[in-house]
C-alpha cells in the first residue's frame, strides 16, 4: 500500500508541480539564450561602428583627409553591421532550434513514467528468463 501511495504521489508531482516548473524553466532558458546573444542590444546599436572604431574628422578642411576619414568610418559601420547581423542570425537560429525541440522534450517528459515502468518490467523479464 505504501508503494502505491508513493507511486501516486510521484505521478501527482510529475504531472503537476514539476510540469509547471518545467514550463517556467523553459521560459528562463529561452530568455537566457536571447540575452546571451544580446539580440535586443545588437539591434539597438546596429549602425554603430565595429568595436567603436572610428576616426575623428580633421579640424581644418582637407578634402583628402576628410574623404579618408569618411571612408574609414563607413567601412567600420559596414563591418559592424555585418558582424551584428551574423550574431543576431545565430542567436535567433539558436532560439528557433530551442523552440522546435520543446515539444519533443514535452512528449518525453509526459511519457517518462511509462518509459521507466516499461524498462523496469523489461529488466525483470530479462533477469527472470535469462
């Protein structure tokens, strides 16, 4: 009788409190992935130069120096946009892969007690009939 009570308590926990906490955990992991790649921050400063590398424009007007500074700053902004784009794409790809695998883990979590029971019975059959 005590074994049955323990088993029913486990099932109540498994499909009740643990399942709700698992959903909260999945949400936290998704927020972690989003923050790990700093997607919001990267979108916010998308057009900034890479690593804040930029030249200052000359004080006196020199067309050659002005053009050189403009070209350098433009190249640094393009490099920054490309690098941020790559990081944003990788971060969103990781989020999408995580979201795709959530139903698989949910199915596994729901089927876990049956899998454990099947493996226990299968192990006993192997021990008895081997």
